[in-house]
């Protein structure tokens, strides 16, 4: 069960990082049979220059790409299945070009990136994977016409350029990447969204009964980060209030900081919530907001939020 929780996190994570730079389909169904590509990405040409903020992941996304992330090491059969998906996508593109009587270049065919936490030498050599001098260690390219590379995350160097890939690793690799993520400036465009996705992952793991030791350690690492993020939002609100120079402004600033973080987390967890619910949240006291900040991690649907808000309203009216 936890494998599927991590798989969903990986898809959501890649989608959030890549969507400012192009069209992301996650998942994308292959027409020939019931198979789904995890992430199919088509870059916007005018945005490719900005992909350097994602390091080596950005380099992978400068041309059309298929990303297939694995929580557990990808097996021989799983890699073969990924290659077959790429073949189906290529055939679809070629059929569409034929119908429209246009020619397509090789650069319009997606490159397949198989992201696996580890990969044995036997698997890499069995598929003919070879490193390239202009790419980092841990990235193995299959023969040219396969348009495929296997990314062994555990072999990637621990440098800033690989951070966004190492977030998808396991154990110490992932935890070190999270530590590096925390040190990024708050202005970094992908720090906040990544942390919010990790908080959601933490809760999804928490409600699972059969959790692995590795996942329990991940939860323990993420728990204080969530509390720190909440406290930071509150402090930002305090600063806004101080700038206004009034006690009332201080109180309002504190509430606004808490409100903003909670609404972002709710949108991340439940999808974009209705304006009516946002207005109800904005009516909550600081004490109620603090409670909601803890309770929201247990919400599975919008109905859970609605029930909680109704309970608060009933308590206030008594």
C-alpha cells in the first residue's frame, strides 16, 4: 500500500515542478491498451531557459519527456514495460502526423527517463545502458533508438543540480535531499510547494497501518518541518502586524499568516476548496486556526472540512 502512496507523491511532485514550463499529463493513458504513463511532459519553447532552476531535472525537460518514477528498484520487466509505453506514444505521434500530412523530427518524440532509487549493474548492462560524459554519474543511456535513460538515484552526486531528483530517492538519500531543501531560501519558487507535498505524503503514510521503518523515519523527519512552517507563517503575520503599528493590526497579521498556510495546505490536500469555505476559515479565531492546522492532516475529503467547520460554528453558537 505504501508503494502506491509514494507513487502518487512522485507524480504530483513532478507535475508541480514541471507545469510552469509546459504541458503536463499525469497520468496519461496509452490508447492501444490500458496502460498509463506516469508523467508525459511537453515543454513550452519560451520557457525552457528557465528550467535551470530544476538542475538536471530541468535539463531532462528541455525536450518532450516521459518520466516513470519508481519507489522500489525498477525490475527488468518494469523497465521493459516503460519502453513499450514509449513505443506506443511514438506510434501515436507518427499516426497523427500521417493523418495531418506533416513530418515530425526526432526531437518531437519524447525521451523516456526511468527514475529508480537503485539499479543493479546487471540490469543496466543488460539493457545496454552507458553513461555520457556530459551528464552526471548515475544516468545511463540506452542505445540511441530506444530514446531511454535509466536514472539510478542512489548514484547521483549530492549537489544542488541533482536535488530535485534525489527528493524521489529512498532512505538516507531522500532525507539528505529534504535537509538540503529546508536550507533553500524561502523565495525559491519550488521550496514551498515541495514541502506541502511532503506534508501530504507524511499524513498519507501516517494513516497506513503497515508502515515500513524507512517510512516511519521519513514521517519523523517531516513532522518538525510542518510545525516550523506553521510557526514561520505566524511570525510573518506578526511582522505584518508590527509594521502596521497597532495591536489590532498585530492580531490580524497573526491570523492572516495562519490562514494563508492552512488554506494552501487544504488546497494541496483536498483540491481547490470553494470560496465559501475559505470565507468560513477566515472567520476563525487564532485558537481555532491552530487546531485546524493540526486537524487538517486527518481530512480525506472536503466533507471532512465542512463537518469540522460546522462543528466549530455550532460550538460558537452555544
